[in-house]
């Protein structure tokens, strides 16, 4: 009597059943499984189909479903990650400023742009002064937005750009000092302020930067002396209509208000 397999039919023509280990169809007279190498003599060969034995045919639908689920999770996570970058919390996910963090203006700045949202210019085409100025502007925007990770990311690049300037102006030295201030480098801030004041002792930007550098190191007495110098020089210096003062008028007014406050 012809033996029947567990699926209700005979083994495929030309086979002697199925491998007991992997379910592969066995050729007549085979001593080893051609797929997994299991000797035929180890156990009785299966007389059922791979699908019936729970082999690849049974696993395949579940594998496809699992891969699809992973793809769906990755897509949702990617969308949420991009959305989270626009939050007010500047955690590790926001370390690298991108368009997802700051809108259309971020990428142009990172590539030497001015934040206008248009096509970013090639940073190689910018002068050292332009590059330093753009980085300063970006860092100040991040500092005001309390994006500490973004400030930390750009600060080394910005400071290096200012160090490379040949014959920096008082305004560029002030920028350098302000970057040092928001990155807690009082020695650099003081050095830039001192250099400004050596050239022009009543320069308002140099005086306010000196006061801030002194406060960073806890020298409140020195800070107060610079405050008094600032108030004394304020009106005469503003009367000069120096372009640097016009560009930083809000900071000068704020420093003057702080200098007038009682201890």
C-alpha cells in the first residue's frame, strides 16, 4: 500500500519525502539533505510539505507583515523627529540647526547664507569678514532663543572665523567678545574689550563689553567702574553718530539702563 503524507497526498514525483530538519524535498537515494546537510538516517524523513511543517512557506506572510510594521514605525518616528526640532526645548535632538529647527533660514546660514530663505551663496565666495559676521548674527539669534546646543555647535566655527580676521575692526572685536560672552569665555571677552579701549578709551561697545566680562568673573567692583565710564561717555559718543553705535543701539541702551540701577 502506498504511504500518504500528512497533507493528504503522496510526496512529489522523484522524491523520497522531506528533510526532517528543514522540510526540503529529498531526492530519491539521497544520503544528505541538499539544503541543510542533515543525514537522511537521522530520524525519519518528513512526508509532508514545507508549508504544512511550518517552514518558509508558513513564515513568509508573517515576515512580510513584520517588515511592513517596521517601515511604518520608522516613517512615523521620522516625522515626529523632524517636528520635535521646532520645539522650544533645545535638547540633543536640536543640536544641529536645520530647516526643521529654524525654518528656511537655517540652511543658508549654515552654508554661509544670511538667513533670508533664498538660495544660499557658496561660503567660499564670502570674505572672511562676511563669514564672521553671518556666524555672529546666527549665534546671537540662537542665544536669544535660548538654544544652547545650537550656540555650542556654531561657536567654535564663529570664534575661529574671527581669529582669522586680519586687522579686525572695533565692531568685529565686539562681535568676537559677545560670542565669547554667550559661550562663557570671559578671558576672550575681556581681551577683545581691552583691545577696543586701548584704541578708543571711550568706545561704548568696549566699555559695555568690559563690564560684562568683569561680571562673568565675579568682579563686580570693576564692572561698576566700567558702568560709570559708560554713563559718562554715553551722550558725547552717541553724538558722533558712529555706525557701530547705530547697529548696536539697543544693546547700548540696555547696558546704560543696567548701569543706572542701584546696587
